[in-house]
């Protein structure tokens, strides 16, 4: 075999000659563009935290159309009077308002107040239904947020606060604020 002029022992050592060579920008494998996913909270329902004692939180997916996703990227959502209705083994988000963008597709009639389906496990749905069946419990939407490239809705089981509970919460918040101010001002005096 050594007599054959076409025989190259180095070519026999590596079956793929490209893999044996040094990579440079011209022969490197193409890299996909790394997209940056949006992060953070899109909208919060502060009124729900004020009106309810939050006991259990759940993370649910949302069924959205294209114009809604574009609007949520722009932060055009409100959850102030939104609530979750459990019907026929499914969860639905009512009262959320997603403002359509003026640049969104014109061939679709955008309804900003439409009901949106929430995606939950069967176990989570059963837990919510059994709790809502008890007196005083309700299911409310707390926030819309990004989870990687998906939009999620944080929903919670809450028990309604009485008026005096709300006043106690406000008093407690004010006293905590006063304590923080005193601590900050004392640190500046030293």
C-alpha cells in the first residue's frame, strides 16, 4: 500500500478531513442569532392585593392572538377589574384589557376586553374549583409576565378582606414606612 501514489496515511487517520482541520470564520459551523427574550412584569393587579388575602398562587399560560402579543410587548395591558371564572373544567380570564396597537393587522377586528382561556393542569384546576366552591374564596388575576418567550398569568386564590382589614393593612404599611424613614435619618446623623 505504501507504493500507491494516491495513498495518504494521514487521510486514513481522520475519516472527516474537515473536522481535522483548524476552524476559522470561513469554515466554522453557522451560528443562529441569539434572540433576547423580553423579561419582567407586563401588568399587575394591585387592587386584587388590596381587596383579598392571597393564599395560593398559580402560574397559568394564556391563549392569545398575534395582535395581543404585540400589544403586550409594548406593555399595553390592564388587569384592574379582571377575575378568573372556572367553567366546564376550564379557566377563563374575564375583564382584562389589552389595548390594540394602531400598527397591528387591520384585517382582524380587535376586541380588547375579550375573554381569554387560561392553560392549567387538571390537578391545578381541580384544586381551584374545590377552593372556589367554599364560601368566601375567589380566583383573581394578579399579574401578566414574561417567562422566557411565553406570556404567563399569575392567578391566585384569595379570600375577601373586610373594610377594617384594609384599614389595618394601610396602618401597618404606614408604620413600616415611618420606621424605615427613622432608620434612614438616624444613619445620616452619625
